C-alpha cells in the first residue's frame, strides 16, 4: 500500500526561448519549465507541494540549467546590444562636441564619420537618424547601453570601440574638454581602467596630429 504513495516532480512548460546552452556553448532553443513537487498516489498527482525555481532545458542536448544562463546574451542579442551602444555613444560624442545644447548644427565631417562608423558595422543609418539620436538619446542611455557590454567585449574590443569614438570626436578638429570627458565616461562605462583610457585618448590625439 505504502509503495503507491510518494512525492514526484512534474514540470510544466512555461515558454520556449533562445539562449546560450552552457553545455553546447552556442545559441539553442530551450524550454523553460516550472518544476512542481506533488504528493502522488498511484501515479496520480493529488496535492501540490513546493514550487521549485524555474529551469531551462536545451532542445539539443537536454542539459538543464537555472535561469541565470538567460543573462548571457545570445549572438542576436549581442549584435543588438552592440548596435545600440554604438548609436548611443555616437550621439553622446556628437552632443559633447557642441558649444551648447541649442546648437543644432552638426559639422558635415562629423556626420560623414558617424555614418561611416555605423556602415562599417553593417548597420543602415542616415543623417536624419543621427539627428534624431542626438536630440532624443541622453547620456544615461549611452552609459547603460555600454554597461551591458562590459562582460561581453574583450579588452581589445573595448579599446577599438573607444578609439573609434575618439576619432569621431576629432573628425572636426582636436578634442575639446567636453568631448574628452564624454570619451572618458564611455571608457569607464565599458569597465576600462583609467590609465588604459587615458593612454588610448593620448594615442588617438597623436594620430590626428600626425595625420
Ligand atoms: Zn545544449
């Protein structure tokens, strides 16, 4: 008789989602489950017991993980994060180069350089979008979009990112104090150490002088 009584875990599917499976090491479709313990009699769930933390199971290898793995961006998410961070940073740098907040003029060399940065990454982008971004995004958007990349970009990737923004800032002449401050903030938001940031900005300034 007692053998018919017991506790069993049943898993209800909550949704399917793309994520990076830690075992496969690449983007996979996984099923998110809500595991629930049931008191069962003769295989029939009778009384629900504790609900356990949700978990996700890889559709390819069957590996189960806790939902912490969803914090790791998929390739598609990372591409979006990068594009947003580049756009926000371009707007940040362009805004910092203006004499005041009511100066709506953007130097044509700055426009051309900004569009070239976006095109080099394969993003369609035009002057109207740039003007929209400069008007509508704020400095905090740049900081938070960059913050998402601190763990994802390699030190070399961060260095390249900052160097590109520095050459954008200097496309209409030497960097001014506000541009330098904005660039330093971009480096800090990416999690770069201060000496490294200063070194990159110094090299970028030298490159411009010798160009
Ligand atoms: Zn897997």
